[in-house]
C-alpha cells in the first residue's frame, strides 16, 4: 500500500501540522510520498529530508520562528508596492534563508522520501505539481503569496503560492495513484471575536476561510476514489495566520487532538462534516 501525506498551507498555522506529524510518527505511520502546498511544502520538505529524525526537531525549528523570519515589515517597500513600483510588499530574502537552512537536498528529485510541492503558474492560473528542479526555489514558489512576495521564476516560468489553486492537494495525491492519503490541514481561525488588526492578517484570514471551504468540497469528491484519512483541524482556534507567537501551543494542541482522533474508530466517509463553516458562542 502506497501512503501519501498531504500537507496544506496556512502560514503560522502550519505549526498545527507538526503536532499531527508527531502523533502519526508515534504510531509508526510514515509516508511513501509527500505532497505539500505553501507552509505545507516547507514542513513536507523537512520531513522528506529527515525521515528518521524525531519530529521534535521540526517542533524546535517552529518554536524559533518569529514574524520577521517570514513577513518582515518594510515600510519603504510597502509604499513602493502601493505606488505600483513593486510587485510585492515583503522581501522574500528572510523566508528564502529559512528554507535554505532546513532543506537538506539540492533538488526535489534527490529527497530521501519523494517530495512534490504545489505552485500556481502566474500567467495561466494552473496549479502544477513540482516534482523535479531546485528544491529551495520550488518550496519558495509554493509559498510565494501573491502581492506579499514576488513570483518565483523556475525555468522561465513565474510561480506563486500553490494555495491560490490547490491549498490541500488531495487531487494530486490521487493523480499519483497512491492507495491511502493522510490529510494534514492547518485549519483556520474559526473562533475570532474581532477582525484581525493588520491588512496582511485580514487578507490571510480571508484566504484561509476560502481555502478551508474548498477542502470540504474536495473531501466529498475524493472519498469515493481513494482511502482518505483527514486529521481534524483545531477547533476552536483564535490564532491569526500571521501570528507566530503561538507555535508551541499549536503544536501541542495539534498533537493532542490528532492523538485522540487516531485512538478512536472513524469511518472513512462523511469526513467533510467537521470541516464546514460554523459559529462559536461569544464569551
């Protein structure tokens, strides 16, 4: 049986996936192939390059990340972008350095565990599965949020964040012909009591809401076609995707929730039920 791990995007909420990976590793559930989008591509690249290392090493990496490592503020660049003189608000340099420090192979095809990352072609809007080519550039392309970061050019093709087209790429796992798909979804802030304060925070919150709804549709679509196991995203959740101060909490909660879920019996159908839109009582 060929097992795939599918890891979604979600910016700082990608810490949840680390807790999920910890719970899966405890049960010796390991992937034969890894498919990731955006922050899921970064987590997937670490996993592909460290198949036998403790997941706690990835957890420690996450605990050391702050906002400036991913979304450094740059007022001058932001003003130039708003004036139409730059493509993006934020310099990709710190994110590239972060990826470069923790990806252990030069090319995707060299990964110890087969790794595929999803990015979207800027000119066509197609979401594509990158399976060969420069590893750091490919992961960066998968995480290049439009307007936030410049597109990343690979072999003459400009790419942007894979979440724009396929944030939780179950379809690509099915296309690879795997037998069992474990879905690790970073989720969304479902229990906010007020809107995010920053423009970037508001934009990412809106995007995660939209993409989470698409995941529910995809789960219904693909449950009849492949054995699908969807680890439930955290709920309630109040952390915004640009807030990196809660990584340890998210890892621990992701682990505990996944551990409980794995200890129970769950039918492999109807899993979209816990992914739908819902409301939490205030206070």
